[in-house]
């Protein structure tokens, strides 16, 4: 069945594929950082004392979770740009779209992390005479981050995979490069198989590295009950849940 | 920016029927993919929980592939790459549904696994104590309770597949975005058409997401 598979063109174009991986890494990291900022803002809005801000936060999160990345990209690129009479630069527009959508997921991650810290921690810190800012910075935030880390890793992996969608608006990341050379050589099997393998390898590396980061964040916890049970190899992590 | 008054709704209402037909196609491809994921996920979850490494290893590898490869890459692979090698040749709808189903199966297996794990061990022991066979215990005791836990995340997975289904237009399926693009080019009203298409698909996703929330509350009624 599989006859004449020839991966030498893939190897010849390794420079182009590597530059695609570089673009992917850059977009992923920047979008992830911006999603953390956006997620903190949205999570803060959800906890605001003002009702309109709280409602606005809720509506924003719900709507952004309902939008497909492809739909948002098409709307930005072909709808909004035409109405405004300007053109988007693909890379910043892609980062914008990824950050907007993933801020909403990140906000949910932080909200769950915030709720997971026992209220006694706050009471104890305030009883010891810590100011609210000191409590937040030295007691609360480290615990929220530690609880949220696994779910943040899932968001990061999703961002890495979703960069492939940016190829439809012309961002020259890994998928776009693979498409271009698949057409050039008329070898879709070789180039798309290579792309799938590269994405899989990157996702596995990110997952393993993130596990190490999680373990590092728990290094001071010596109690047995503070160490969660060993999770299943690689893909046993939390449910896809809301995605 | 174009003033609000310039937003031409007539171009949307004139083309509403083809747009809605396209939307239906997206929902159909998502539903077909979800069906494949629901069917493939259960044996995958059971194999993944097996004591035999011969069953466990391929299931783990399958789940890793399903969750580690971006949907767009799977769609392209099934549509272009497999055909080049003469493995199989699929239409745009089948390739899209299969890609969604294969990707979804990895997530669905995790949903089944955690739902089955969430049934207390005492239920299994009690079923054995009253003389139910292993298959009876699975069918009559485990599955009904696990289904209750699995339904909300499964519906969230459907929402995820629905959003993924919009990608099938990149291999030329004549869905809503394909229609929107055609009309937008002909009438030169891209803002109106892409906005209408976005609002329609967001509406469907939000309804599905709301239904997931309602189902979750409805299923947890009568539980302590």
C-alpha cells in the first residue's frame, strides 16, 4: 500500500520547517504570557464588588469560550479589516486572537485556584498582622499558582496546538510551511506526516517539562498528603473539561 | 471605521437560507464526529485501564496521538496525505467527521475513564455480593452511575468539536464560512457577512454550552 514514501524533501526543507517551529514557539510563548495577564484581569472582574463589572466579566468569559479561533481569525482578517479599511499583520493578529480566547480559559483556571486555597490561610495571615497586600503576595498568590499550574499547562498545550490554525491567515508557522512544501513537491503524505510527528513531539516535550515545573513548585511540601497521587503517564492529566 | 449606519442587514437576510444550510452542515459534521468519539472512546478507556500491557500500550499511544496532534493537521492528513498514498480517499464531510472523531476519541476515553473511576468501589463489591455477574455489574450498576458523571464533560467536548468543525471549510466543505466568503466577495460586504456568520455559530455554541450546564444540574438532582 505505502509505496514510494520519500522523506528526503522533508529533510531538505528542514530549515523552513525549523523556522516554522521558531515562529510557533514565539507566538505560543507570547500568547501564553498575555493570556495569563488577561486571565488575571477577567478573574479579578469576576470577584469585583461592583455588579456591572462582575456581570461584564461573566459575559466576556462566556462569549470568548464560545468563539472558535478560526471564526475569530476570519472575522478579524476579512470582516473587521475590510470594514475599517486596513490590513492586519498576521503574526500580531494571531497573537491577539489566541490571547483573547485563552484569557477566558485562564480566568476559569485562576478562579478555581483561588477557591481552592482554604479560607483559614487568609484568616491566619491577617491574625498574624500581615497587611492585605503582604498576605496576597506571600501567602495567597504562591498557593494559587501552585494549585493552578496543571490546568495552566493544559492551556499552554492547547495554545501550541492552536497555532496551527493561524496558517489559514498566512502566519508562516509549522503548518503553513508544511502546506507550502507539500504543494511544491506534491508530497502531502510526507510533509503532513512530518508535521504531525513534530507537533506530537513538541506537545510531549512541553507536557514533560511542565510536569517537572509542577514538581518543582511542590518541592517544599514534605507531607505525604500534600503530594498528589502519581498521575498516569503523560496523557492522564485533567479532563478536557471546558474546551 | 465604518459608521454603524453602514451596516447593511439586507445582504444578510437575503442570504440567510444558504448561510443557515451551511451552519447545519457544520453542526452535522460535529455531531458525526462526536458520535465516532463516543463509540471509539469506551473501548479505548477500557483498554487503557486494562492490566494487560498489550491492551494498555496501544490505547495510551492512541490517546497520545489523538490529544497531541492539532485537529487541522489531522484534517489535512486524512484528506490529502492518505489519498496520495492510496490508503483511502475521503470526501470533505467524511474527512472532517473522522478527524473530529479521532481527535475527540482521545478526550472521550479520558472522560469515560474518570467517570468509571468515580463510581465508589463499594458499588462493585455490593453488585458482586448480591450475585450479579461481572458483565451485569458493569451494565446495570457501573454504567448508569458513570453516565451521570460523564455527561457534562461529554457535552463540553461536543462544544469543543463544534468549534473545531468550523475548520472543515479549509478543505472545501461548503459550510457557512464558505457561503459567507462567496457572498462577501460578490457583494463586497465582508464585515456584514463574517459578523453574521460569527454571531450564528457563537449562538449555537452558547446554546450547547448552556445545555451542558442545565444537564449537569439536572443530573445531579437527588444526589447528596
